[in-house]
């Protein structure tokens, strides 16, 4: 299963999704334009074992089943924003959210 | 004979390292940012050659890179006066300056202590989870941890692990989750961004600072020799994996016994006792080639 992490307001991510769909490959989109809303991400390191999943209302993806990942982080223009936060906190919050995704992906990359 | 120390004002480690070459009448330049706006920085490079010169704000003369005998890096530069910039401009200027600085540091012909790889340079503070795989590869015992943005997931983790703490993903600040108020706070945070949850450690705690090949402990917690060797070997292995010469690990008692509780690429000398401070400073002075 291919995992795409990006925002559909971003042309490159949109093209990649369209192309993968056109080729008929299975993929899941973690829409960073919306994230963390609608998505539940969990990744655990437990006595040497690494496991995790990404889920939304329509699907759940075990990270062990991911065969390839395309990531293109979004800027504020491509994100819906955080309704609970003041303007000054929007950018740091987006940074925290994407750092979380980065950390999860990095861990899978460096793990044996 | 000139040495360069890149450090913020008030950095005890930098100050103590500065004193050694000064006492032998060597010139020591100290700056928090060699590429700051009030100085002059010039660097010319092609595929084979690199030549650069530096004039710090309070210096009259220019120093070329070849004249530097050693460099010790304790800070990353970037504009200090944040209030003069909009947040967007500040981040841009900081990124540009840091990129120039790390590139330059990697082209210096002299010993550079604490020259981080670009990857570590731009993200020195990482969640424990990101260090986990490297810690284990190095042979260091680790704590269980989880990254999540889901409250139920956090509760399940705590149920399994016992007391936990959480850290934001872009800083080292740690928040214990013990009381109902703590859990309510965590629930609010998770509605906005994910965090890294981790088992907690208890006393006795210690820190071990690697400089070159030497490991210096901040305090004696009565570690049996065999444990001490495991940690010291692990720290050296980790240095090799990270391709760095100095950093610190924290050690504490987790649910499964002694384990590594974190990594700090910019340790604080204040956390070490007098003998430990002298050892750390002596080793750094030796590494930059300024030992007597």
C-alpha cells in the first residue's frame, strides 16, 4: 500500500494522487491540509518492536503494510487552520503536527 | 594562533573553554553568530577549493579560515533580536544564516568540535521516539514511547506502561501526566497536535557527556561497573552512528531498569560537579587542539 502525505490544495500532491489512481495502484492519502482533524495517528516503540497505524473514518492503515511513501509537507496556505488557536499560534501548531508525521516516517525509515 | 568559539552570551562551557587558550596568550574569538549582520563574512568555493574570511563586529582585522586553529560550536547563530522581525521573516533569515554557517563549518580545514551534520543541525531537538532506533542500535537500553494525536490511544498506552510523560515534537520540554488536570490538559493538546508519550524514569538519575572518546558522568549514582561499561560503549556507538564528537545522554531507572532517557546535543556544564566540569572542558580544549 502506498501512503501519500500531503495536501490536495497543493498541485504536486494532487497530480501524484491522480497519477497513482490512474495507474490503478492502491494508496491512502493522509491529507495534511486537514490533519490532525479527521485522522488518528499512532506509532509505538515497545521493547524493540515498532508498530503503528493511521486511521480516519473511512479506513485504517497498518504502517507495516506500507510499501512506499510520498511526502510533501504543506504551508499555512494549504492548511485549513486550527479553529481553537489564535493567529500567532497557527504556524507553530502546524509545525508541531507535521513534525509528528516526520518523526513517525523517520522512524520507519531508520528502523531495520 | 586563533581559535573561534561560537556560543551565546552566558554559556559557561564556552567561557571555560575560552579561558584555556587565553591563558597561553592565544587569540580566542567568541561570537554567537559569525555571519551576523554587523560583521563581514566572505566565502568563495568551487568543487576543489574553499577560501573564506571573517571580520567579527568588534574586530578590526579580518581572519581567514586557514588562520583558525580550532573551532568550538555551542550555538547555531541566527538573529538574536526577534522583536525586530515578523515571524515569517525571522524564520527565513534564521534558516539562511544557519545554512551558511553549517556549510562553512563543514569546509573549515581545522578541528571543529560539535560540528553537527546538516540533519542534526537543523533539528537538534527531537522526540524520544526518533532517537529510539538509534539508541537501540547503539546498544543502549530504552524506554517505551508512542507518538499519537488520539486521546484514547494515549490512555491505552498509560494503562499498559504506568506513569508517563509527554513532550511536544519540536522541543525537549517534558510534561508529566499524573493528575486528572494533567490528563485534561493532554486531551486539549491532542485536539491540536500530536505528542510523544514516554515512560517516566525515577531516581537515581545521571547524565553522561561524551567528548571525543571520553565519557564523563555528572554524578556518581553507584552504577555497577558492568552497567557503566554498557552505557559508555553505547554512547560511543551512538556518536559513531550520528557522526558527532560530543553530546550527552540522560540515564534513569525506567520500569524495566536502567535506561537512556534522552539525548542533548548542547549539554549544560552547570549540571556537572567541579571535577566533571574540568574533565569536560579539558577534553574539549584538547579536541580543538588548544591543549597545553
